[in-house]
C-alpha cells in the first residue's frame, strides 16, 4: 500500500554511501562528549534503531587549539581519543545507521582554557562569539594554515580508522575557523585568504580538497556551512551562492546551517517549524549533490513538502530526533499519533550549555539510556499485579501513568479538574508557548492506547477517598502553586505588603483573575521564562507594565535556551519597561519600593498592582496525609513526584514521573548508592 510519506523512505546516495531513507540526524551537542562516551554511544544507537538513516556525533575538536572548555564535546586530538569514537561509531552501526563525524576546528571561538594554547583565527580579534573571556586570537600565518590542514587530515584519517561513513568539514554556526575565514565580519586579511569571497573561501576549498583526497572514496564527505549569519557584516546569501558556485561539486553532501547555534535552534516561542526555509530555498539548485537542512521538523507533511518542492533531499533533525528517536519508524509504520513532537523549548540545549548530559522535556529517557537503562519506547515488564493510583494529570502524573501503563500495570489516573495537562495546559495559553501542549497531547494519545490505564477527570481526591479504593500504591502528582509573598532567591522571608495592596501571582492570571487598574509591576525573581511571559501577557491585555528584577537582564537563565536576547528585544518592542538590578523591597497601595541591588538605594515605582513571579510551593498536603495513612498501615506505598516533590521545570516533572514508573517494584536500593552508572576516567600511568 502506498502512503503519502513513501517519498521520505527513498534511499539517497551520498557519494560512496547510500542512506536507507531521508531521515538524517545532523550533528548535535549533548553535554556528554569526551566525559560520557558510552552514554553517548547508547543515545546515538537508539536513534539509529528508531530509523534515522544517518546518525552523527556532535562537533569533534580536531586539535588542542580548538578547545572550547568548559563545554564538553568530543575530541579527536590524537589516538587516545579513538576508543571512545569507535564505540560511538560501532553503536550507530549496530543500530542500523550510517555514522557521521563532525570534525571541527573552533578557531577564534576556542578560548583554549584547558589547553592554554593561543587561539587562532583569520585576524587579530578577541575570542568570539561564544565567550567574552579576556583572551585574543592571533591572526594565522601561512604556517598555521599548513598546520591546520595537517591536523584536519590527521583527524580524517583517524575517523576512517574507527569506521565513520560520513566525514564532515565544518564551517557553520560561528564555531568554526572555516566560518571565521568565510565571514567578512571576522576576516580582515589582505592576503589571498581575505578580501574577495573567492579568497575568503580558499581555506574551505583546501580543507575540502584535502578531505576528499584523504578519504579516497572510503566514506562520504559532508560540508556543514553557514547560509546566513544574521548580522549586517556577516555571511549572507551572496556568499553561500558563491561558495556553491565554486565548490558545489567538491563534497558529497551539503548540510545547511545558520551562522549561530542560537539562530539555528530557535525556540517555538520565537520561531515556527521550518524557519530556515527562507534562507535555504533555492540553494539545492546550485549543486548536484544532496542537501540536508533542519527546521525543527516534526510534521511528516512538512517534511514531504521540503522534498517535493526541491528544498532539501534529506530531512535533518537534531531536536525532533531528541524528542522522538523513533520518529522515522513511527512515520513508516503510520503511527503518527504516537510521535512525541518536540515542543521547541530548548531544554536539550541547556544540558550542553550547563555542561551536563542532555535532557529533554518530551523524552525523559534522553541522556538516561546507558546510565539508567531507560528507553524512549520500551520499559521492563511489570513485576507484580500491583495496581497504582496516580493523583494529578500534569506532566509528571501523565508520564508516570504512561510509563507504568507500558510496563503493564493497572493504573487509575485521578485528575481534579476537567482538563488534563496541569501546568502544561495552563502555560501553553501564555504568549508564544502553545507548542508546549504537545507534552500533554502525546501522553493523551499514548494513554488512549493503554486499556490498563483509566483516566478519571473532575475527581479531586482526599486521603480518605484514596484509602477507600483498593489501590495499595499511590503516586501523588498534585503540582505546585506560585507564591504571592515575595519569597524567592533575593528575599527568603515574606515581603512587607500593605493591607489593601493588590498582589497577584501567575496562578491568578492562569485563572483569568486580572489586576484592577492600569499600571502593573511584574517582579521577576524566578529568572526563567515566566516573568517575561507574564509581562508580555499583561501588556497584550493593555496594561502599562514594568518588569523589575534583581538580575542584570530579564530571564537571564534563558541564556541557556538561547532566548535571553530575543526576550529583551520583545519586551522592549512591546513597550514594557525593564528595571534591572533592582529588588522589590515593599509593596504599598498605589506603588512599590524597589532598591538597587548593589547600593541598596531605594526608589518608588507607582503602580496599581504587583504580579510576583518568585517561587512556588509544592501542593503536598495530600501527600503528607497519605504518608500518615501508609504509616498507619492503610497503604503499601506513597511517593510524590514532579512539582509536588519539588517545583522545577516541566522537563524535570516529566522525568520525575518516568523515574517513579521505572523504579516501581524495582529492588530497593540504598540512597547511599550512586543512583546511576558512571564512566570514570581511567588513570594514566604515573
Ligand atoms: P506536575 O508539573 O508535577 O505534573 P502540575 O501542577 O502540572 O504538576 O499538575 C498537577 C495536577 O494535579 C493538576 O492538573 C491538578 O488539577 C491536579 N491535582 C492537584 N491536586 C489534586 C487532587 N487532590 N486530586 C486530583 N487532582 C489534583
Ligand atoms: Fe524539543 Fe524541548 Fe526536547 Fe529539546 S528539550 S528536543 S526543544 S522538546
């Protein structure tokens, strides 16, 4: 039987290798790198099993002058790094995919804080764009260029030795020496490597020619290249068109990327699926070689359109493959309703940004494949006929119900309100966050296929209700509420609030309880997205909004999700006043007192109402009641999960629900033990 998606399962020839379909996991960072290679091998293998025809590593530093510590990526500095790289390639092959390796020289983006080598680039410039370390790169001499070419060749040779099928020449994202040479922003050379676009692409040509020669048909050569730098003085359309005109037939594959990772991996709050299309459309015509590109593609129809309209040959994905490693197989098997669609939140990016193993809001098994043995689709079967009652159908309750249901347990999921999804449903109504609903939608679809899980809506539960049921095991996933007393990071004790002052929290806005009056101060001591989103919501409803925060920027933690700059821009453009470096010290009627965080110097801000976005408290009364009932012998086990255990991200809540399901009926471990497998560095001889 034919399917509208058959075109996605056609093979594509990439030089000497042929893919089994058009699904291509482009190189992506994961915060595991050289520190957790076995964990990475398992993660990549599962994607291969899930149907991705090519699975790539992240950037692999080719030399000690390309050291982006403290970030944790792979290295191919010398033969010592090969066992880890071999393990990853082998795992990808075992999973049934071709293995790609992205060889990278970070050039002036590498502060070399570990190696203490002097960074090198096209010009004498401070290291950029990812760091403001007080370090300058020096302009490469001809002998440096010769060195770089040799290092790259060595890395190619080593990549072949350990079995990679697709070998990258990397020139994208502002992270690569090749990008720096190509970009007029960074390249101010006056020799044959600077000036005209032909000169600026000279090093790219040389590395491509070296790689093609070294590979000698034993693997495909891919080139990941910036198509648009999104700065007035950077790489633009005319540059990439010139590159393709000159070098279009040199590699076996072109992988199109933006000029910054931030521009490539935009969140759903700021960009729709397929946002790169405007920069990529038409480029395929300039080469006979296959092209791959990304766009947070989760819709098979959008993928088919990319191929049919001749924009891409291969559907590239990082985030969609993280959220659902089995996305290709689900399309192949027509199980579209079970696709775990990426919500575009960039929690995955925060792993790499914080040098911790990758995590994902939608896929709690991401990063846990090796160290905890979790799988995105399977779980070990149930070990008893126990029945489990779960209270609360937010992200943690839904995930616990799904995962326990997959294991085969009988589950009753009790939700107090009419809606499933808890905070996800509430928050997805906020400006820009509608895609977050997918956390609920995927789980609702998955639960609909599990006859052993029953969902009861409008069923608020008390401890007495629960004890009356015959369930012996209870998971409490009742969530958390936003505080309205000002306690957060800055003030750890309640703020002085005058009687009659109008004080609200995000929960009031979720329930459509809006401030009276016109002028509102939003106080953000949470520092993630909520303060800025709440300010946007109120502004859109016509209030005059000031956002006050002790931080130097609004939502500073979103530097890790690549949103911090766009958030400031959106706030400014919507006419929201930002008052940074100020703490809220007192709330009166008609105004608040704020103080400079460095000098304590106070000032008054007039307003009719204050919305406090500071911290949350777990809704743990039911849990505590049930613990008492368990201790009295009425129940066998009680566990709290998600925000009820400790308020955190949606990703943390989903993960917590999954963990409870995985650990149910598992042999009791002492919490003195490390709760996961570790890979500990082997000592070198003294
Ligand atoms: P989490 O992020 O941990 O999943 P949420 O706040 O998103 O938490 O979801 C908690 C869910 O629990 C909400 O849908 C809420 O309506 C529900 N809930 C809270 N208390 C009860 C209760 N006593 N009985 C049933 N449902 C409850
Ligand atoms: Fe998508 Fe968010 Fe998962 Fe990243 S963490 S893959 S953005 S759902």
